[in-house]
């Protein structure tokens, strides 16, 4: 399906990002493997994956910093390749440890950025800089690594983007700064029904702020759903069976742990019916909620353990 | 866009100041040097050259440094993705960088040039900076484009610097090689062509840079390289094809910069014209660093051209490079070979002769054919090909013990060297030496007879190429059967039958063969022995003296004398194309004296009633008539010796600003105009129509 075909679908207005079988190769390495993702407008989408999973490549494709080898996509209704300039006008982007022009002051950087966008809100910049104590007259080269990230974040939202791409941007921030960012940037964006796509390794933060999640491993997006849906579907089942026979574990169960008296496993399509089907006399079936980190580990480990290129996604739940 | 340009300026402003500092340092050092060495600067040229070279070098360095980092520094410092993430197209980013970089390069160059141009002339003496501006502008543009291309491809500034220098050298060498193989592009000026190619290459490099940046940024290095090389080669190929294609399309009319056309000659068949075409003059306009003062001649380039007169297309264009610009050149009548005779440095014994195969453009002979005999190429005498092009006659000057030739009897004279002839094949094989003298000869009036005057001073080929006629100063005409050195005495002269004063002798310098090969015309002039070296002009006694008698002797190819005519002035001899009529013409002192001799007659008939008109040119037409081109009228002389006027009214008065070069095989007059200068045209004498031939 081409990007044009995608954009003609009536419900696409609900999505800030839509990709269709997006693929990117670097020589022999397959960085993105037919990624079809959808990020709803107004959502805070956490894209998670281990190092080298292709998260940065995905974001660079969205910005058209690199061209996809195949596939297509739209960003805020614009074709991400052919109409990338228009898309970038509505996008704010902060990458981890993003180098900036060190000879500039923060104010000069903001002024430079202001000249590149049709509209600019200096107050939004100040709202990020002031709480963390960054003086606009400071030179970039005088700032710490975290402060540089904050400065980049501040200028990335000056044009009030409809989509904010944070590529590991929270990495390296101290807890206070991170909290300020979450409060002054992400919460504000969310409140204004603007979209945030965030990648990172700090899953606790992601769990706290994201309402949508996607898991990307070896270039393949093998899970994408709302956080609530994810948590509702992925459960840990514990069956206590003192003296009784080992219970039958579902075929698609993950991280199965058997002991003499109990068996635990994770299911990705949890329903009440499943609990009832596992129930038996002398057994105690218990459903455990999992944290996002646990879910990610349980889902990612089998993918990572598989040798070679990314295997077929075992589970794919449409958002 | 504006903020992008402003950012580039701010980012690179240090380089501008660096340029300014360099300028100040150079100016200060220059001033200090001039103060202490002002006496060693011999002339203005030294001053300008020194200043020009310094300017070219320093400007190049500043441009290179300021351009090399435009993209590579962004790549090295990792700010490029941030820049590319802005809502600006890559083309705009590229354009902003380019404009800013060019502006920085130009402002840096100005910071170098302006202080030198303004301050130093006040201190030392005037410097002609403007002479170097075209060189600097072209150099800045080419260097900028190459460096800009490299900075989009390479990630490290140092790599950009090194590769730019290498690539620039490759470009310049490639330009030279291209011009060598493809011939002149737009004109007969190699440097002009090279400059034009450079200017065409500038957009090729810039577009390749744009292509690479817009398609390949953030690609893996190898892929980006592939993209860049592909783009660059494709664009350069396109540019060169476009240039050469356009040139070929408008081949003969697109020659630019032809400032001189001379040394014209017709091969025997008269269907083609060979001439030398010159590029623009060396000094003043563009290449002051190399030739502001005329040292190597008035032109920067010279090409030998063979023009097909029927189609007006160039059959051959052959560049004469370097010192060969001053060489004597002769193309073989069959158009297959070209001989260059280069006199080399005066007194340096560096004469060279080269023969080129014009089809393969290979030099098949290069050397000094008579070196082993301790001789050099003769100066001032032309090499000449046999009509078939199989043999070449090379005049050589003996380097053996010079002959002491006294100016007056009984005196020791200054040393004189003697001429001889060498016959050789185009590939340098089969040398046949003619008359290299073994014994020095001492001049004395009593002994100066025809037997002693054996120096070959003139030669002419039989029209069929079967023999070479040689003429000695004493009037001995010999026929040399070719190949071989078997000679046969044809005529031993001189004795035109006119009584000369005591001590006077007849002397000979050239001969001509009739087009049918049946007759030889041998002019002679009387010479007193002490006029061995001509008297200085202004000698009142000599000026007042009556002119010495001169003569024309015509003998048959077998040696029997046909007739001799003596006159007060030396006549020029013009054969009709079929060789049946010889016109002896004297045009001095605004008088026109014509003798007409028909083959087989025993005397020449004076042509009656010559008009009193200054004569511009006399030429035999294909019809056998003689064309007299006067200042205001043209006349024809027919074979019966009658004056007529041309039937075509237009031809009764030929344009004043034209020179008659000759008559081609179709009977057309080949003319060279002076306004516009050096344009060749053909004139059909019967219809009066002019046709532009060249350029």
C-alpha cells in the first residue's frame, strides 16, 4: 500500500505517524524491517527496544534524515519523503547527546531556530530553561551534557510542534531535570493534544508518561498497542498445584518457570476465560499484573534469543 | 535562509579575520622586503609578477581554508543531523552554505587584495593588481567549487584540504590532456580554452556537490563516495560533451580569440589552404603572471590549420605548444605530416626538428638530423616537402670551421657559416646530404667565380616530385634525382648578357619551376664584391646611385637557355597555372612594368600601356590571365599581353581592406580582410560573390 493510499483512508487524521512496511538497510544490515507503525494524535508513544533495535533509524526516517530503502509513511499528514520539509515544520526533535554549535549562546541558538520556523514562542523556551537554571547567555560549550540536552529540548519546542520526537533525550538527565521536563514539556504537550514519540531505556519513566507503546527488536515492530491494552493482555499467571500434576501451559506462553509446587508463565492474550480454563481442583490460579519493564523483558527475550535476523513477530495486536 | 547564511558567517568569521591577518602580514613583509631590496627589483614586471604570485597563492589558501570546513566541520562535530532536521530543504541548506562560503571566500580575497592594492603603491610604486583579477576570479571559482564538492563528500577538513589540492591538480592536468587530444575548443588560445573549461567545470562540481548532499548525506561513506563520483563524472562528461558538441556544431565559426592569421600557403593542388592561426596576445589582459612582458612572442598560442577551401571546413588543426609557437612549420602536400623546425634559444645550440604524423597525432621524428655532422638547422630558410610528401628538404647550417669571408679584398673578414641541404624521409630515415663543403673557402674578387660559389642558396621541386633543383650562389643549377644523390648539372650560368662594371658579379638566391615542369626561372642581380654585407641605409651616396641591373633567366629543364632579360628593377616572376606563360612584373616606384613570355619564345614581350596606379598585388588567375590589383582599379593581362578590365563590374575595384592571398583550384580569389581582422574569404572573380571562409 502506498503512502498516498494510506493518507486517503478516512481515519488517518487520527494518527500523527503512519508507516507502512518501512524498511531501511545499511549495507547488509537490516536496520528496519517492514515496520508498520501508527502513532495516534495526542498520544505519548513510547518506542522501546534494546540497543541497536532501530529506534533512532526509525526516527531519522520520519525526519527524512535518511531515506527508507522501501516502504512509505506519513507524518502529520505529510509524506515523510516527498513532503518532509512541511512535516519538519511541525516536528520538534531532540536526540540523545545531540551536538550543538558550541560557539553559540543558548539565546543565539534559539534565535537561529526562530529564523527557521514560521512561528516561534520564546516563552515556551523559557519555560524549559528557567526551572533548570540555564542562562540564555551561556555558551553551549559551557553547559554540561544534561544542560545541553535541556537547551536542545527548549529550542525544539519553541515552534510549538505538533509532534515531538525524543530520541533517548531523557537519558543523562538528573531526576530533577527529568521531572521538570516531564512536567513542563510532555504534560503540556499532552494537555494540548499534541503528540510525543519517545524512545529510551528508562522504562519506569516511559511507563509513567506513555499511553501508547511499541516494542522494536532487530528492526521489527513486534508489539504496538495502548499501554492499558498491553497491560491488560500481558499477564503473569501463577498456578499453585501442591501435589497435583503439572498444569498444561498454553502454547504461546512466555518465560515458563516450573517448580515442584507451582508453575508461572506469561501470556500475551490474557482473558478471564484463560484463568477459568486453567482452574482445576487442587489448583490455585493467580493472575499477576506486570510492570512495563517486566512485560518488555518477557516479550523481548525470546526475540533477542532467536539467532539471525528478526523472526516473525509472535504477537501483533493492532492499536 | 537568511538565518542559515548569518549562521555560516558567524561560524566562519574567524577565517575572514585570518585572511585579513595574512594580508597584513604579507603587506608588511612585502614592504620590508621592498625597502631593503628596492634596487634589486629591476623593472615593473618583477614587482607585478611577485605581487601577482603572492596574491594568487594567498587567495587560494584563504579560499581553500574557508571552504573546506563548510560541511565537513558539521559532520565532524556531529551538528549535521541537527541542521538537516530543520524545516529547510537540503537544497536550501546547500545553497546557504554555498553562498556564505563564496561570500566569505571573496571577502577574504578582498581583504588580501585591497590593502595591497591601496596601501603598497603609496609606499613603493604602482602595482597593477587589476592584471591579476581575472586569474584570481577564475581561480577562486574553480578552487571554491572543487573544495565545496570535497567538503560534501569527506568528513574531515584535513581530508578535504588534501583531496581538493589533488583533485585540482588532476583537473588542470586533465584539461591539458583534453585539449591536447581534442584540439582547440573555442579558440586558438589554450589558456583561454582552459579557462572556459574551468568555468564550465565550476557548475559541474557544484551540481555534483548538490547531488551528493541532497541524496547521500548521512549515508555510509562508501555509498556516498559512489554517489559523489558517479555524479561528478556524469556531470563532467556532460559538460565536456556539451562544450565539444557545441563547438563541433558551429565548427569553423565558433573560433574565438583568433587574432592573427598568417604564413599562408597553398598545397600544390590548390584545394586547401594551410596557415597559422594565433590566439590572443600574451600580455595585459588575463595572464599577466606569465607573460605581461613580451618575451616569447606576441601570441600565447599558435595552431597550424589546414582549411578545405571548397567546404570551408578545417581539415586539420594542430597546436604548436611552448617554444614550438615560434617554430617554422610546413605541412606535407598530402596532409599526412607536419614538420616543426624550432630554432631554440639563440646561441644555445638547442635547435630541434620534429615531424608529426597528423593522423595519429604522434611525433614520429624528433631530433637534429645533422647533429652527427656537427651542423644545425639553418635559420630563415624554410623546410619544404616534395610534391608527393615523401621527401623533406631541410636546410642546414654547417657548424664546422667557419669560413673567413672578408668584407673587402685583402682583409680578414668575419666568420661565415655555410648552408647545405639535407633530404630525408618523414620518419627520419634515409638522409641524403647535399653539398656539405669539406674545405673552407676564402673570398677574393679574382677567385669569386661561379665554380667557387657552391653554396646552395635556393631549391625547388619538379612538380611531379621526380627531382629537386638546387641553385648555388654562383648560379649553378643542378638536378638531384630522388631518391639518391646523383646530381646532374643543368645550367652553370650566369652571364645574362649585360655588361657589368668592374668587380661586379651576378648573384643568385632562388629559382622557380614552371607548373608543367618544363622551364626554370632563375633571377639574378648584380652585386659589387664589397656589398657582401649591405650598406647601412641612409648612406647618401648609395641612395643617390642608380639601381643595379637585375635579370631573369629562363632555361629549359634540359638546360638550354630560353631567354634572358635585364631590367633596372628585380622583377617578380609569375607563372600561369598551365606553365605556358611567364609574367615578369616590376611594381616599384608606383610603376608597373610587365613582361610576358610565352613558352618557346626567345624573348619576353613588354606589355603595353600599363596604367599608372599603385599596385597592391599581382596574381595569375586560373584562366591564365594576370590579375593586377591596384589601389583604385583592377586590370587583367591576357596571354597576348593585352590590358583589359574585368567583365564583372564589382571586380573592377576590389575592397581596399583586403589582402589577396592567392587563387584556389576553383579559380576563386582567397582574400584576407583587415576589417574585421584576419577573416578569410573567397571571391568568385566571375560573379563577384564573396563567401566567408574562416573563422
